[in-house]
C-alpha cells in the first residue's frame, strides 16, 4: 500500500500535468484562431481570382486550350491534410470522418 507521501506526490504530479495540458490547449486554440483568421482574410482574394479567371475564360471563347475545355469528370482525388502536432487527435479524426462521410454520399470507391 502506498504511503501518504506517495499519494501526495502523485496528486501533485497529476495537477502539474493538468496545468501543462491546459496551457497546451490554450496555445493550440490561439494558433487555430490565427489560422482561421488567415483563411477568412484570404477569401476576397480567392473570389477575385475566380472572377478574373472566369472573365479570361469567357473572353477566350475562340481559343483552344486543354485547361479551358469543358469535359466530363471521370475521376476525383481527395487530398486530406492532417496534423502531427500535440493535441491534434480530434482534428485528425474529424478530417477523416468528413472524408468518409463525403465518400459515402458520393458512393465513390475508396482508393
């Protein structure tokens, strides 16, 4: 049986681990918030690029280029980007879950 001192030491160790975990969560939340703000601030640029490319494609109606051709979609490729840093298990599980849900919706075979 553990002595009272061993139990106190174990309780202190668990409390220290909780503090470290809480600090790591706060840092991860701040990084996620910054990344989300970057994505939101980049949206106007993406919209403008799409608009400009649409105008270029419409203006070049007579030109023949493989990238401007309209053709049937035969294959679809999904690129899933996951994280490998601390406290990212939930994010990775969500990414994989959304991919699997999308594949079930499309009834596409898993590659």
